[in-house]
């Protein structure tokens, strides 16, 4: 139920969760099922009817914005957090992501048993995301196990059977508001920012959460036995950085706090030309028996990644750049013009997603108009059908992928980054501003290029196809640098580790040295893998609920 601050400050809560994005909401609902008599407080900074500006986003400084989206494009504030604008792509991490590897230079500080545990909670997480089952390989899905991405493709060093699943996309605020508001055990306090974490001198446990209102003029205190920071990666990290006293018993904050920030390096530098029957190429979505949209991802096997010292990367078939009228496709030209129309583009997709449609050099609108006229009426009927499936259905069409008679598709890569301490979040001297340093390293870029080369060799070996690059070889590094941007997937800055020297939280997501403080955010992932992080985060939130519940029974 919704509570005001007068009510919240009088209670002693069993669990206080800061933030109501997917992580906070899954944790609260799952915990409440396990411990129906416990009192849970959800503190949410955002309010309904999001104001155009807020002090949290205004005090984030992206130091080098070339490869990082601006703060307002990266997160949302309010019930449901950034799920208000997320795409809904649910992807699972792989075995390789948990393995120490030469290329990670000792920075893979978690372990494989954690992945196995997370998999135990995948079905439950999938229920919260409305994405069917927690299975991410076609081999496990009856009826889809034996098909291939294209004629002659062979599964081996490269696999085509790992899939992404698509959520509705579930807007967690909209989907779970009534359940939260109807629950007498879950209290929801909105419009307050958790800002300080007061500690007990004897054991360093958090004894109170200091909160302030949006105008930052009023301050109050919340008392809880256990506290979980689920405020998103940036804000969970900032809260720990601001509260150095938490680490007094250890002498200083964990050296890794705020460091090793990663996202993904992503874009298109090549097309793939398949040699077989174009009608046998699976270029679009598959549907699971329960109607969920699924899509294949091309990935290198664990062994191939280890042997070739490559970062984990997923690749999928895509359309050519919308902005380049050489695609000669009327529907694509129509959609491109819609996305660049001032006012309209913003309504069709959040800026970070709209960029996928609009990026590339513009060659003026007349060649696009020619494409539209040439393909009439399809140039208009196809976008209309897509618009209906994308905006009017409950389970929305997650994307638009068009058939190529020539059997040539753009290849979209989505790749891991090496965790380096220089990519970091740190507090400025004013004690409030979060400076974010984020760049792609030479190793990130080199791995993308070598992964393409590997895939090319594999396709040629199977006599399935070959890659056609969009740039001369010597221009590939600069092209990759210039097309890729992240900041939506935020990983690494409060990472899991076996010791306080290497990371910030332990395997149970408890902050090292603080007995009752946990972090539930993708910031705990030490590696970024090829996967968008939110699904694994959901599985970790379910797991944390079970862990905290079991702990309170002891
Ligand atoms: C445009 C876009 C597209 C994306 N697409 C995908 C995708 O397809 N697949 C995928 O896996 N991921 C995607 N993501 C990332 C995904 O949205 C995030 O990984 C996910 O929302 C993180 O969940 P969270 O609960 O940790 O944090 P958030 O969703 O960021 O929620 C955190 C909440 O905490 C609140 N808060 C922050 N600080 C405080 C404080 N001090 N006190 C109180 N409350 C606080 C915030 O207001 C917010 O509501 C996308 C993100 C964006 C922006």
C-alpha cells in the first residue's frame, strides 16, 4: 500500500528496498510471498507524472560522451524504474562469462556455481518478465530444436541455437502497481530519495536510512533490519560512494567500488551473404508454443572463445541502415522518415532506441521518397501492419526485420567489454555529482573485428555464406568507435568477489563488511558478457529474496 513519510518513519521494517525498478519490484513481491508477515518498505525517488528534470540525473556528468548516452536517456525515475522505456529483450548470461579468462586479466571475480544457481530461478524470473519459460536454447524447446538459421549452417564452433526472449515489454510500474498497492505488507513511499546510511558503531550494520524529499529541504529517517540497494547501477554505486562511513571498520571503501564500469559495444560493420535458399533463412522472430517472441543469436562456443582469446559476443541478422536509401526498400524509407520527423520520432521510441533507426549518414529525403513511391502500396501497408503489432497489441512485436530476396542481411554485433579500472563512476568534490568515465578499449574493438573474421571463416567452411564488410579493413576500428554507444546496460561498479580486496559484495550480494546491506543491481556483475543484463538481474532478485527469507528464519 502507498504510505506517506509520517507513517513510514514510525515503523520498523524487516526489509527496506531502495528503488522500484525491475530489481526492487521482483525482490519485494517474491520476498513477500515467502514472508507474508514481514513488513517491506519500497522507497522510490520518482513520482507519478515524471517531472522533466530531476536533481539526480542533473548531477551526473558523462565525462566523455562519445560512447555513452546522456543521463536522461539511460534511466527512468518512478515506479518501475527504467522498465518504463526498456526494450524488453531478455537474454541469459553464458558459462564463459563466469570463467577466468586470459583476456579479462584476472578481473572475472565471480564463479560458475552462481550461474547454475541463477538458472534455478530463471523460470520464476521469466514469470515476472512475462517472457515464457527461463529456457534460452532452442535445443530445449520442443518443435524448434532441429531448425537452423540458414541452409547449410552447422552448429559447432559457432552456434545458432542460443536465443533471446522478449518480454511484453513489461513496464514493471504499470504491471505491478495494483499488486503492490493492494498488499498490506508492502509499503510504497514515493518522492523520497535515500541519501544517507547511518551505521551502528558496534558492528557496522546500517541502523537507519536517511531520506530527503525532492526539493532536498526536508530530511527523515527510516528504520529497517535489512536494507537492499536496488536503485539501478548508477544510483546504487553513488549511494555507496557517498557513504564512506559504511566502511569505517574496514579502514576504507573497497578499492573496486565504482570501478570496472562496463556496458556493451554494439553496431554493424558487415553484412552476411548466405549461399542457400533465401526462403530457408530464419531472419525474423520465432514464436514459442506460448506465443512469446524469440530470436536466434549467433555465438562462438566456450572453447572457441577461450582458444582464440575473444570477448563474448552475440550477432544477429538485421536490416541494412535505414538512413541509407541504397536499401531500395519503401517501407524502410517510410519508417526512417517517420523517425526523423521532429516530435514524431520521440513518440515512437525512446531516444536511445530511436538512434538505432536514425544512425548513419543522411543522404537527404528525396531518394527515400523515391523508394516509397516505387514500392507503393507496400511502403505504407507494411509500416501500418508493423505499427499495429508494435503499438496496439498487448504482446508487442519487438522489432522489424525484413526478408531479403538476395539472402543478404546486415549483421548486428553486441559484445562484451574488458573490465578496466579507468572506466569508472566516481564522486566529484561536491560530494553529490557522479562523474562517469566510459570508453571502449583497443581490446574491445580488436575482439569485435576478430569475432567477425572467425564467423566469416566458419560460414565459408560450412559453405553456408560469407561476410561482406562495409568498410576497408584499416577503417574498421574507427567505424566501431564511432557507431557504438551504451550507458543503458550498466555493469561492474559494485562487483561480486570472493574477498573485499577484489570487489564490493559477496556471492549473496551482501556488501563486504556491512552485515545487513545488500546490492541488487546489474552493477554486481563483474563481467558484461554478450547479454543484456536485466533478465539475469531478475533471477538474482528472486534468488536474493529466497536468501533473505531463509536468513530471517535462522
Ligand atoms: C532505452 C532503454 C532500453 C533498454 N532495453 C533493455 C533491454 O531490452 N534488455 C535489457 O536487459 N535491459 C534493457 N535496458 C536496461 C534496463 O532498463 C535496466 O537494466 C533495468 O531497468 C535495471 O533495473 P533496476 O531495477 O536495477 O534499476 P532501474 O530500472 O534503473 O530502477 C531504479 C529505480 O530506483 C530509483 N532510485 C534511484 N536512486 C534512488 C534513491 N537514492 N532513492 C530512492 N529511489 C532511487 C529510480 O528512480 C528508479 O525508479 C534498457 C534501458 C533503457 C534506458
